[in-house]
C-alpha cells in the first residue's frame, strides 16, 4: 500500500454518529464555531451568556480539525510516512514528536516502560487460608481495623496480628449510609453502628469447642473528608477500644506529595513514630487527637504482604471461601499500583497509578498502620 492509497481512503467522520464529513462541511463547522471561556454558557440560539474571565490571556484547544490549510488526505500522508519508521528508534520518536506537536496539537508523551513487581488479582485472591470468615487464628495477638469513609458507603477491614508475624484479614465489608437522612447525620449514624459492630470483635479459633472471642483493640478511621463527623463518632465510640481519626498523606492522596514526619514534638504534635511514618497531633477545636500517616508507606507494606510466602513475617492472608469470594477486595488492591517509569534520556520515575475504586486498599493500609502501632513489624 502507498501514501496515495492512504490519502484516497482517508476522510473525516463524526465521532458520535460515524457519518462522513466533507471538507466543505468541516470548513463551515470551523467557521461557525464559538468559543466559551470560564463559566460562560451558550443558548440554543447561539448566544454566549456570561462574562469573560478577568485575564489578558485566553486559551483554546487547536488541533488538526481546525487547520483548514490541510484536509484529511494531507494528514493521511503524514501518518502513512510515520508508520514506515521502525518503532523504538530515535527516528520514530522524532516523527511521533512532530505529529503530536505540529499536526495534532497535543502534548508529546515519550514512550514509557513500566518496571518492577505489579500486583495481580491472583496475588491477592489466592491468599485464602483455611479459617472461615469471622474466625481469627488461635495465635492472634491483636485485632485492629481500618475504615474508609464516603458519603454513600463506609468500607472497613478487620486484621489479625499473629504470633508468627504474619497478618490475616479475618473480615471486611461495607456499611451503607442512609440517603434518606441529611448526609452528615447519616454518616455519623452509620459510623456509630459500625463502631459498635467492630468493637464486638470476632470468634477465636480453638482446638476444642469454646466460645472465645478476641476484641478489637485499635481502629483507624479516615477523617480527611468529613473530619467533624468522624471526630464526634470517635469520641462517642464504645469504651475499651481506641477509635482514632486519621489523615492519610502521600502521593496517593489529594495533595500528591510525600509525607514527611515533623522533626520534633510541640504543643500540637504530641507523638512521632520513630520510623517516621506517622505523627499524633492535638485538634483543640474537637478536643481529640488525630493521627497523620504515610499512606504510601503502608500501602507498599500491604502490597509486599501479598507477595510474601504465607505464614512468613509480613505476609498477608485472607479468610476462606469460593474462588471469587475476594474478587472485589482484590480489585481494590490492584486498582492502585506503584510503578517505575523508564523514560529514554531521563532518570526513572516512581509513582502511583490509579485505575478504579481502591477503598479496601485504603482501609487495609489504615489497619496495617494500626498493627504497627501495637508493635507489629513486617520483618518481626
């Protein structure tokens, strides 16, 4: 096939209905286009409503569609020529850069190679142990929990710390927020009910038939979205259990910056983790203490736990069940991955990539942090 054939067979098409657009129709469409800036809107009659932003610089996206000096056949020749260059070569990168910047008006993104261990769904879902849901192993030393708070649903994870140094997810789930109630009241009520249920703990496995239970000792509850609601819920939580409002900080969070522990204690900062992964601060207005933690570090510890041989220190296992019982939980774990990008001519860059819901991943990370605060270590 030749560039002439490519030019003859290339046309513009509507991305919605798939209808062919002629060069004349394209020219009329571009000429009749109107540009909206900021909060402006346009009426059915074509009138623009609203003020221009208070700035001297106004921008709009300009791409190959708007360049009326070239039609589809011209672009086809450029694309055909680029396709003849061997991929992965400097020449191919040069052609790609030219097409992006000077033809299609988009930012050129260099080719990226992802390296490192990528957590797979089976890495998580196949970690099933023989223990049924809600039954803690006999050697459980501590029971901790993590809660991720949303306006419509709460996600939670119950985690056992075993004498072997391994961790076991004994239960997890969701608690719906009543949408018939005002949102803040509904979240507060859902948290209150969930805290009571979690505080009851779980049954402890025994070789003989005994009704022994192990109670919850520490629960970390996300307070980044609705802090006042979570503060109140933690202060009125069941006795004998430490419910702590927490803030996750790191590159996986909204501000996209690494967590850095304070250098020293102060009137506000009351305690600092010796390993630099969290600090505890006073919140005077709520008369409560809030934990700020390195979300990146605890997610990486959890990811490593799914790759470590079951039973070994630092490993994480799940309760038993059919093959697909942990499908959603596993999806949440792999929807956020820590990868290293190798970009030609640049130093490797490590970062998190997000591909969907990750509420159970957050909850598990909060629970892992709680385990470390009770003395557990991934290498102990």
